């Protein structure tokens, strides 16, 4: 199986390039600038180019990220003329919520339509102390992992910064006023490190203390193992890292995840050692995600090799029982076999947890990112870190 393109690509060029922010040209409606593509300093520049004082950015950030406002007419401390210009030329987000599926366990799967008609999904996983949002990074994915339904959608396009941030804000608006999204995991459709530049800018916006103010430890990027980009992220913007490992030998992994042919296990684990050296002050252990597939990777020998790999980088292991979906060639192991595998890791002193499958009934569980419903699947969700601090509360207008 060939490996898809793995070069980081930026599709974001705030304000000047509408096609780059996912907006089709030629109509007044869709040539608006999506303000969610802009960092603080970029928005400052845009406002200055409109003859506005710098401090307007503070007002706009407050309306967008604290009040969760989308209607410029309601931004009452902005001058009328600026409000009118914003109404005419800008937008706060471009996603359209097409449907929301609610699971009996509280998980919500949100299907969005993008401006170019493509669709993506986010999954909200509410728990007692935290609300974790799993966001998509691309429409489809070129990496071709054999167990993943998103791969069957083929290579799509990178999401823009605005499309990343809108997944957060649109979901935040669905929560009761006293709840916030506390954790974000980049484990939805697509490989986030292929969308490297937009991912970095999104992390910057999510953590900006003048805006959403999320701590780095509450953000997790999951990758199939793009080694150069892992190191780039370690240098540029380290956050929690999760590796979709799913196999313990190169032979097995070459077959399940073609990216391994480019970055085999030895290279991947050397890279992870380096990543740890680059991020010593953050104390963020790496997570190895391991989907258990009956008869493929769930033998005791697999558990022992996995323990050895985890020890080498002091990683914890998150076991994910394979989520079967229509047409899937693989089977989920029995509960007895799952427990045996986990116990073997724990016997080897590995911190191993077995992910509770959430949203099974709405096809929102890991590997089931559904685009059209049960016939056409696939989403990844993940274990997310407990928030260290109580999330900030936002005032809501309604
Ligand atoms: S598991 Fe991740 S990297 Fe692999 S095909 Fe699916 S979305 Fe892409």
C-alpha cells in the first residue's frame, strides 16, 4: 500500500486569500473573511488596515471567545460603522451544523457542512469533571490505515484554522451556560500533523489567554507517526502527544499502517525520545494508543512487545477495543481477551487503561467516523487528560 503525502501544508493566509480560508470566491456571501482564521496580531493588522485602532481587537476577541457571539450587530461597544463593515465583509465561523446525534451515554456527534459542501464531524464526550471535544483535521485522510474508516474516504483537504476553531465554538454554544469544553483532542478525521501550519496556529488560538485560554496539557494531538513533524511540534508548540501505534512489529505495522514503511518503529521511537527531551518542562507523558483487533495484534507476545516499547519512552498505554462497523474486515476481541491483554501490560508495570467506548449507538466511537450514518463510518475519540484547573466561565448572551 502506498503512503500518502506527509508534507505539512498550510491552507491559511488570513484575510487576503478567501480560497485559503475555505471560502469560494465570486459571491458577496462567501467572500467574507472568516475572523476565526486570525490570531490576535493578525486581527490587529486587519483592523488597522481598515483604519481602526489596535484596541478593537480586544473587544472583538471578547465578543467572539468569551461571549461566543456570532452576530456583529450585537457587539454593542463597537462603533456602528465598524459593525456594518464587519456585517458586510466578515463572518465568525463558516461551518453549518447539519445534524447533532445524541448518544444515550451523553456523547454528541456533530456533523458539519463546510462552505465547499464537504462534511466533517466532531464528537463531544461529556464526563462529570470535564467535557472533551474531539475535532477533525482533514476531510478524509491519505494515510490509508487499514482499520480506519476515514481512510476509505480517501485524501481530502486540510481544514483551515477557522474550521478548527469553529468546531470548538459551535460545540461550546451547545453546552449549558455553566459548562465549558475543558479538553480538546485532535483525533477526529484526518492526520493533524499533515495539516501542520494550521494546527500550530489553532493551538496558539486555543491557548491564547486573551481568548479561549486552554492549558497546553488539555490539548492532545494524535498522530500516526509523522516523525519530522513530531519534532517540529516539539520545538514550536509542544502539547500532549498520542501515538496511534496499533502494532508491535514492523511487519504488522507496515500492513496496518502504511506510514510505517516510511517511519518504521525504530525511527518512531527515536523520535519520541527526542520529543521528550524537547519538552522536559511540561511533564506530559506520551500515550500509545493501541486498537485491539482479534487475531491480529492481541496475543500475549504483542502485549509483551508493547510493554517493552512503552517502557522505552515511559509512555502510558490506552487500549481501544476495535469498533466494528459495516464492511469492516476485523473483529473486536472478547472482553476476556481484552482484560488478559491489559493485565499482561500491568504485570509489566505499564500504566494501561482500556478506553470506555462512548457513543457506540451513534457511531461516534473510535474508528467509526460516520459521515453519512451507519452505512458510511469513522471518528476517533480519545482518553483526555483531567483538567488541572476549573475551566473559565463565559458569559453568554442567551
Ligand atoms: S487512523 Fe488516522 S492517520 Fe490513519 S487513516 Fe485514519 S485518520 Fe488517517
